């Protein structure tokens, strides 16, 4: 498994670490627990990291020396070949690999080479696509979309979290529909399940006031500014917004400063609580403590935060984009909002905050929906794909796009 730009051992919510880190860590762990030996190759992101880290039986993380440890994400395309060279030598010397699974376009560029040089089938999970992010207003390198199309045309299988993402793969990358595998991510129910809200609030130092929760990296794409502006426009002035996460990516620091300035300008200093990124399993306490989880992202291929919140019995109010539209059943387990107008968001939030019975009904439906997503199911689906590919049931030809 290749995850060039971000490690499953890194803290989600810091730097470029987020839902993809959780995906790789949980999927690899579930594969290992099912008896599939898994090596996750990541770029060495700190000089003192050991070459190989045994995470659990049959799972290791391998740190690849490719470029300076402090290299910025936007400079990583230049070292993709160095990364591929090191991985090729390591995989070939061990002679155990049967399938390559690339995560994100940077890993996919390296894996594209390795597929041919090692003669191994390739599964690709893009997580996000350049065309979708660009349409949402996010800047992406000009050659990313070209690289995605090239890799998609040569991948033996391309995974999608849902039908919306599958349609994006067909539209923007020309992926043959027969090569798309719908494989939703999972939720770790050992941590993310309904629990005592009063106890969770006591643990976090929160009172009886209504609580909104935002979890994620602070960058323009995630829309924290919409949540803050909506809080300022709400009629109920007792509501608190808890923000768990830190600045990420190009413009992340500037966005964090801008949001904090917005908080000050709106006089919300006492109603917005910023919390540093938390270890993944501790997020369950925050989800349980909240009345509502807000996900105002401009784009989301799946929406892992929303799935985890729902698994904890917390209804989600989210932007009607991407995979969020497949997670949330409008008015049943949460709300989808078609615009980014803070006034519209404030009205929707006021309505739910002011109707605890309706919110409780949504919470029960959210928990039921959240239980449907398990990492063991995700791993089982991919084990079938890996098995089919390793036995030669699928053959891909480079450039075979629609």
C-alpha cells in the first residue's frame, strides 16, 4: 500500500493529515487482522523515523527516504520517481507482494511505474480529484488532472466511496465503469458509538448550553468560515461552537488567522472554542458531547467526519456536496444545505437546536446509519478485489480510458 505524502501514523488534523490517514491506517489494520500481510510505504517525513515500524501483527509502515523530510506537499511531485525507485528495490528484494494499492494521486504516479516494472496489478484510490476540487474553488497543480487520467486508464481497479464519486471518476478521468469498485470507508465502532452526552461534556469542560462541533483541517475547502458566520447569525445566542483541528495545506495558516479575526469581529470569542487536533479515538468524546456536527465543506468524496459523528448518535448538518449526499438522508438523520449562505445555515441550526425531540429522532436515525459502515466490510471487499487481480482475472492496458 502506497501513501506517499501522508503517514497513517501521523496525527489527523495536523498539517496534511486528515481522513486519508485514518483510511489507510484502519484499512491496513483490518487487512492485517484478516490475515493479509500489509506494508504501507510512506515518505520519511521526519529525520529520526525508523526505517520500518511494526504497527501490529502483519502490518508495518515503511519510511522511504525520498527528498528532504521537510519538503512541502506542493514540491512532492519532483520526488515521486525517487520514491518509486526505493519502493521498487524494497518490494523486489522481498518478493512477497501480489498487489499494489495507491492512495492519492502522488502515490498513484509512483505506483503507475511500479505496476509495469514489478509486473503487479494496481488498485488506485484517489480520495479526491483535481477537477472536483478546482470546481469547488481549491487550487490544484496543473499537471495533477493529467496524471490522474493517465493512472486511472492503467489501473486494474479504481475504488470509489459511493456512486457520486464513481460518476466523477467516469466524467473527469474517463474510467471504464467496469473497473470501478464501490468500497465505502468504515467507522471503528469500538470508539465511535452512542454514549453519555452529560459525561462527555463533563470530560470536556462543557456546560448545558447547545453545542455545535466542527472537526477537520482548517483550510478554505472545509468551510469553517461558514460555520462561524452561521453561529454569529443564529438567534439563539447561547450556542457554542467547538472547533477541533489545525491549519493545513497552502493557505491554511492564513485561513486560520482569517477565521479567528472573524470570530473577533463578530464578538464570538466566548462562544467559539478552538481545540488542537486530537488523537483519532478521542474524537468520540467530542462527537458525543455535541448536539449537532457541522460539515460545511465545499467538496467531500465521502465525509468520514460525518459518518463518525452519526455513528456516535450526533445528527449532521452538512453542505449538499459529494459523498455527503449519500450519507445523509434529508430530514431523517441530518440536514443537507444547498447553499453556503450563513443566514440559511443559522436558520437550519436554530430550528434543530430549538426542537430537541426532532433532534433526538434524528440522533437515533444517525446512529442506525453509522452502524452500516465497518472497516471489516471495507477490508473484505478489497480482499476480493485483490484476490481477483492477483489471479489474473483483470488485465489493464495503459491509456484504456473512455
